[in-house]
C-alpha cells in the first residue's frame, strides 16, 4: 500500500511542471503585472522549460514543450510555430549545458539561462521582423527578458524545494 | 584542440538528437516541425486557414473552460468587495436620506429626475438588429498584443474589420474570425490606427495604439495642441467605422496628446459587434 502511494505521489509530482506549463499556456494567468508596475512582466514558461530540461529531463518531454508553444501561439495570436521554436531553443541550450557540465550551482544555471534567453529572443525577433507584419516594442521585450532573468533564482529555489519535497526517497 | 572541438560537436549532436527515457521526439525533429508549421502559417493557403481556424476554436474553448475556476474566483472576490462597498454606500445613503426627508419638495424633484435617468439608462440597452452581442472568452494580456477573444464568429455573421463597441463606446475592431470565435484588436494595441475627430472643432487626427492604456493622437495639424477633456469621436473617413462614435477624452501630458478611453479595455465582458449592412 505504501509503495502504491509512493508511486502515485511520484507520478503526480512528475506531472506538476507539465501541468503548470500547459496551464500557463492555456490560461489567462498572466505573468504580467502592468497594473502593479507598468514594465513588470516575465516569461515563466521559459524558466520552467530551462530548469526542468537542465535538472531532470525525464519530467518535461520535448513534445510537451512543442505543444505548449503551439497553444501559446494560438492564445496570444502569434503565427503558429514561433513559440515552439523559442521554447525548443531554450530546451536545446539547457540540454547542451547539461551535457557539458558536471557541477550544478545556481550561478552557472543563471549565467547559462542568460545565453538561452538571448538566443530565444534573438530567434523570436528575427522571425517576427522578417516574416510577419506584427510591430514589436523592443523595450517591452527587453523588460520582459530582464525580469525573467531576475526572477530565475527565485523560481530555481522554489523548484529545488519542490524537487526535494516531492521526489524525496525516489532513488531509494 | 581537436579533442575539445570533438567534445563540443558531440555535446551539440547529443542535445539535438538525443531521446531520453521519456522523450519521444528529438529536439531536431521538433525544430524542423516548428519551422514547417511556421512557414505554412506565414504564407496564406486555404488548407492552413481552415486548420488554423479549427485549432483556434478548439484551443479557445479549452482555454475558456480551463480558466473558468480562476474567473469564478476573480468574480467572487469582486462581488465580495462590491458587497462591502455597497454596505458602506448604504450607510452614506441612509444619512443622506435623513437629510432628504426634511426637504420633501427636493425629494420629489430628485425622484422625478431619477425616473428620467432610469429611462435613459434603459434605452441604452436597446440595440438595433444590426448589432450582435458577444461575450469575452479570453483577455490574456501580452506585453506585445492587446486583444480579446469573443464567443461569436463567422457563423454569426462577423467579418474582419467590423467595429466593436462596449455600450456606445468604440473599443476596437475584428481582426480574426473563426467559425465560433473572433479576435478583437483593442484601440490600445500597437497595430491599431483609427481616424478620429476631436471635439467641436472637428480637427482630424489618427488615434494610434501604443500598447499602453491610453492611445495617442497623431498627425494633428501643425502647431495644434488639443486641450484636456475634449471628446474624441470616430471620423468615419476610412469607411470602416461610422462617424460620431465616442471613444474617449483628450489628456495632455508633456505635450503628448493621448486619449483616456471611455471603456476600459481591461474590464470588457459583454461587447457589441456592429454588423455591416
């Protein structure tokens, strides 16, 4: 009975980040707080993808990242394929970093997240500017990326805590 | 040197092509798929338009259902706040009533005035048959786009470009129609450009969305700076919007003329799409 409960708990815990990712893509739960502070907005989806791809690849599949991106494009009114490409860029950087690093620390994660964010935004801007008529506010994108970067350590700690509580004894 | 280059290429190849225990697709495959979808969607073709319309309808409905608990919580909290406001307001009204009772003639006058106001308010909701009411399904705010999704689409006769009003005030226009849903581009979106007339002077300008709450007035006559609180109407020059639809009032801040909209774009619930004849 205890084993069944433990397996159920682990299964549920491993679904948490996927559910959160899909929920953020589907829902109106904005990570934009312009009513509190005009320029405050950040992209929680990128943080989730980067953290879980880097830390535990078994939790978040590439297919889920792709579908979450497609949903995000539909809900946000962007041309289909833009968000999946930016999300997969972040995934790719995370997997590369995972392949070449041994020691894990907040500082290395944070620094490499900056690189992932840079490539992801670069791709986003290239696609929007060259293939669509959508006008963009560069300052809004900069603020969004800036706050995403700033908030990464906070979510790093929260996700670490989540991992340590939910996956305690998983390898025993 | 060559060893470190080999390590780099192995790490890149591994990240692109590796499929872990729960990975059914490699990143390389999904990136190729995303690029294919992006190009199919960027260059208009009928098959993709139909597919996109079906995907949009499906995701909007799921999104609407998925967010309903949050909207319920939001609605409940607003109702509770409203209740307390009513409670406080009730106290004030009771005080006022005491004063009013001592002025019976004044009360009679106010009652007559109140009756007239109620008649006016009642008449505001008498929409003509050329309008269709729509409910806002999604109003996800983005740093880039200011738009809402409504629950009426081409099935109800909605077409691209149709003006959308909240009560009698213009809020935007239809930019995307699906069978059961449509996207409304709000006046404060970066893409929004509306020809307008300012106040009684009849000065023409273009109301341009800036992604903020107040759109700005552009292409004003040289050396003309409007005063505060002038009413801004649609001019109807573009042939899309009827002339004389109220939009908001002018606000001058640091020599920039912007417009405070009568209808708050963040508070839309039921909107009114004006079907063309």
